[in-house]
C-alpha cells in the first residue's frame, strides 16, 4: 500500500494535492484574527504586515481570511491594507492609533514590527493592537496575542488517517483535513 501522509503547514493547495494531508487552516485563522480584534473593541484600520514579499500559499490564505473577516465584521467599512517591512518602511504608524490592528503574517514578523514601533515610542496594546500566528516560544517576551496551531488535534487526525490506511478501510480515498488554530490572548490586544 503506497499511501503518503504529511503534516502541511500551509504550503500545499489542499485541492491540488496527491497526498493525504492534515494541516493548519490558514484561511480560517485569518478570519479568527479579525473577529478577535473586533470583539476586543473598535477597529477602524487593519494592516496585514509581512516581513517580506512572498508567494507562499499559507500567507495568501491568511490574507484572504483577514480580508473576508474584515469585510464581514465591518460590513465593508474597513479595508485591509498590506505592509511589507523594508519595502513600505519600517513601521506603518507614526502616531498612536488605538483602533488600528496590525495582523502579522507570523510571530517573528510581529516581533519585528513591535521592535520598530518601540523606536517610535509606540507600544502594542496601548497605541495599536497586534496579532501574530504560530505561538513561537522565541517571542514569548513580547506577550503577543497569537493563533497557535492545534498540534494535538492535528496529530490525532494524522494518526487516524494512518491507522485507517493500515487497516485498508478507504484505500482509494485521499484525505485533506485543515484544523483551526487556538487563540492565545496576551497583552498586545
């Protein structure tokens, strides 16, 4: 039996894969980030922040989710801007803007933007809000609100696929499963 099973962190297009996959639902996570921001208070501006221009699927899916979430939560009143560190500048704000939410493509980018904001005496949670993705423990000191991959649930689904394959329950079926991340609320909202 030649089945292949992988954990996909968002690089595959699940509808184009020839593999059995379990991975992160980057689109839903983008929506969740926006919903979380709106539930936390008024939002007048959303900026999707990247530390580099990338054509990777996970980043495109997160941005697509952020745009859909913003449109739905604001009834079309809040447009999502994109901002690339180094291309557009170092930090998207010059003054305090408590109703602005920066949604960083991942925690490393969020930490980079927080550092740049501090150079302008702007602090997350007070002068702006920021949300990251990944719950990367290298950036715990930032007390970053983030969406953490639900690795336990991903592992359960992947194990079930493998066991079903060994038992030959669905030999002709490819499975693709996307799991929503868990919100870790900290001080940057």
